[in-house]
C-alpha cells in the first residue's frame, strides 16, 4: 500500500509532463535549421524554386498565408511568410463562366 502511495504521484507527474510536452506551440524556425528537420515538420512542402545550390520550399499554412523557406547546402538561410493571392483560394476563385 505504501508503494502505491509513492508510485501513484510519480506516475501522475510523469503523465502531466508528457501531456504538456505534446501540446507545444508552433514550430520554431531558426537560421541554420537542417532541411531534413524542416521536411519532417512539413511533409506537405513542395519545391518552389531550384537555383544552383539553393532550394526553396513552399508550404501553405492556411487559407491566406504560405511560407517560403530557402535552403542552401541543406541549411535554412531565409524564411518568408507571404499572403496568398485571392484567386489561389478555391472558395473565392472565379468560376469558369466568369473568366474572360
């Protein structure tokens, strides 16, 4: 019984710490981040540009914004957040009969 009174609080603390770590916020990006780490976070990323040793990936964040992450030698060198043009959004895209 005494062991149970000791083990139970330890298990509850471990469960609490584990649940807090799983609820971490948005991903932190930093210059020098590896390309493979970025792709683990964003498997939906698509290559937007290839110039020499630089690769730029595009990640659509939500209905209005997307990220451009530029890597050189597999390290993050530039991160930009841009707003999507209105016609990229499927809900507001012009219908085929409305196009000129």
